[in-house]
């Protein structure tokens, strides 16, 4: 059989286990490296940072990514959802993604850097006498860049898009990727590796079905937008003329979008009317009183972070580790779900908006989204059934702030792992990982595949899609790798000497 040199054939795609000869027959160059991280975002960064601290050298690690900097995708998504560099994120002071020791936290660094002790004091008062301290986005990006330079990130980075992670017939794996156009003389390159780490983030932006349908049917991608895609033109137009905007969603991104809309009213004289549509409308405390309770009012469920703090390192983490099947899923749903941070400034804005009549709330199930009769606006019809009358809202724009794509099958490499690599789904339909973040069913001889990030939600750890969760996963994976003879244990001696190097910004 003849193949296009350097490219993959359908026959190879259909073959679950590959041999060295298969790749040689296809003219695909193969390079050996013991550890490959796929993704190159914050999850990969956290993993590689831990390994470098554990003594793994640059030549033993490759990160295959479409990014140049680890925080690039994060910055893109955060920027679109209206978190600019001088805005505060959601995680706490000790979720320091650039420092596995968690100290000094972002609050102390900010207090020291800007000579403002009040932010450090806030940490002692939170959450009772003050809102939780949360770092500014720009501060987090800077800290990641600094640490990436220190651990020689760019030397480990291989630009490319991974297409397949496949078992090799004599153990280990092939990570096959497409290098950027024009950068190589071959269409595909492969790493032959013992350990693979998957940290590919979200498969893509998720749209509510009715909004997706409207966009496609009416070819209207300008007026119905997702909060995670670029949509600054919406705010620009609202500053020019009085508009009505309908916002859907009740999580942290909806909070940010509402803040942006009201800031534009306050600071730029925008005359925007906001209709905020809730599908569920809790009005009183949520959860069991004896075990877990969180406040809710006017449709919002309030919680400092997306999970309670104890889910990251306290009794909730231990409890979750002991649960299987439906119990695990139910527990994750009970402590997570849609919620937002109870920030005083956000509440003040919404109360003022309600009193002045520019912030209106609606509730119910959406029946249809169609152009208004004169086609100048978009009509959302809500409610109906069980004797409830329908309500309709006409708006100039609709912002979908309900979330990111969560179906792991949308991700080509993950789907390939499910089909050919022995991977399975967990109780929440994501990638099934063990307590040490090994992807169950994918071992190959000495080879192991690990995964961290949002695609593993539903496993034995709740806060997987967070800075602290990514660090926790990295440490668990590191422990497992050490038991397989890769890297050194980070005991007290190494920990102290490495922290000192970190503090002095000594290159590794
Ligand atoms: C708007 C927003 C705000 C957040 N705020 C916080 C916060 O305040 N605190 C907190 O703790 N957490 C926060 N998170 C959650 C979490 O920390 C981030 O989502 C984090 O970026 C997750 O890291 P990741 O590596 O899993 O994904 P990413 O950082 O998105 O990186 C994954 C990368 O993999 C790449 N990739 C995918 N497939 C392939 C492939 N086949 N080949 C090569 N590359 C590929 C993607 O392009 C992407 O660049 C936030 C998330 C979002 C979206």
C-alpha cells in the first residue's frame, strides 16, 4: 500500500494500536521523550512546573500546544467574558498557580508590591467582615509568565495540534500532532512517550439550543452572542443608543456581564435596559441545613467559590474520595451547580438597577426566540403551560452567559481515546480518571495516561477546573510518576531548597 509521505492514512486512523513500522511506512518522523503534556494551557503549566521542581529536566518533557504562553486561552476567555487585566478573578489569595507552596499568596504580594496593607488585612477578615480577597487577572498572568520563564517553558514547548494519542504495540504511546503550516517539511510528527498528560481545557463554547437555532436560522451572529466569544461590539453599540439587552445565566460570568453593562451606564452614560432571564429562580437557602447550606436570593445562589473551600482540601475532599457512582455525582451536584460570588458591589448595582427600573428580572422556560414583528429586535417568549401565561421580551441583543461546552466527545483527541484508547466516561459523562488522575483503562505496559482539568469533573475531586485543582492534580500525578521511577519525590529538603529558588527567581 502507498501512503502520502508524512501524512496519516484512514487505515492507520482505524487501527487502535500502532507500531514503529506503521509510522515509518507513513514517513512520519518519530521523536522519543518520556513525558508529553497535551494542551499547553494552565493545566499543562501546573503539571510541568511540578515536574521541574521535582528535578525532571527540560529534555525529558515536551508540551504540545497551539499556544505560545500558558495563560493565553485563559486570557482570551476571561477577556471576552469581561474580566480585564485590572479586574479581580474568583479564586482566593492562596490559589497561587505559579507557586506550588501557596505562599506568599496573591494578597501579600499585592500588599507588598503596591504598599497597600489593606488587601493583606482583608484576608484575615474574609468572608465574615469583608468579601473574599481575589487577585487581579493581570497579577496572575504576570506570575505565570515569570514562572514559565524560570522553568524554561519555551524550551519544552512544541507548537502543534495533537490529532491522536495511540497505544504503541510494544508499550508506551504515540502522540501524533500537526505542526504549524510551513514550520516543518512533514504534515505530521509523532512523539514516542511513556507518559502522556492530557490538559486540553474546554472543548469549545456551548450555546443554548434555542439561541443556536436562532443564530443559524436567521444568520444573526451579531445580536445573539455568547459571553465567551468576542462581543465588544454589543457594549459599543449600547453606549451609542438606548438599547435593551437580555442576559441569560446566573453564574459568575453573568455577574461579570451585568457589572459591565451597569458600569457602562454609570461611567459612560449608556441608557441600557437589562432583562435578566432565569430558568430556575431560587429565593431561599439551598441545600440540607445540617450538612451544607448556601444562601440564595432573587434567583441567585451565592457561594464564595464554585465549590466550598473544603472541597479543595478539607472534609469534603475526603468524603468525595470515598464515594462511587451516583452518590459521587449527587454530591458534586449538591456542592457545585450554578452559583456566583456574593460581592457587595454587584449586589449594590443590581439593587439600584431594580429600584431605578433599568434591571428587570424574568423567569421561566424559553419557548421560542424569533425576530420581533418589525425585525428590529429579537423576541424571547417565556413560560406557558400549567395555566401560566407566556411573557415576551423584545431585546436588541441577547447575551448567553450560561457556560462553556462540556461534552467531551466534542474534543477530537478525547473522542479518539474513548474509541481507540480504552478510556471511558465517569458518572458525569466526562473522562473517567482514578484518584491519582490516571485515565482508567488506558495503561499500556509501563505507559500511563493522565488527565486534569474540566474534562475530569465527576471523578474523585470536585475543583478540577481551578488553579488549586490543577495543582492538586499535578501533585497527585507527580506522586504516581515517582512511584513509576520518573522524577524525584518533593520531600521537606527539596521543598525548602526549591521554594528558596522560586523566591529568588532562580532559573531551573
Ligand atoms: C473565564 C474563566 C475564568 C476563570 N477564572 C478562574 C479563577 O478565577 N480561578 C480559578 O481557580 N479558576 C478559574 N477558571 C478555571 C480554570 O482555572 C481555567 O479554565 C484554566 O485555564 C484551565 O486550564 P486548562 O489547562 O484545563 O485549560 P486551558 O487553560 O484552556 O488550556 C487548554 C489548552 O489546550 C489546547 N488544546 C486543546 N486541544 C488541543 C490539541 N488537540 N492539541 C494542542 N492543544 C490543544 C487549547 O487550545 C487550550 O489552549 C476560569 C475559567 C474561565 C473560562
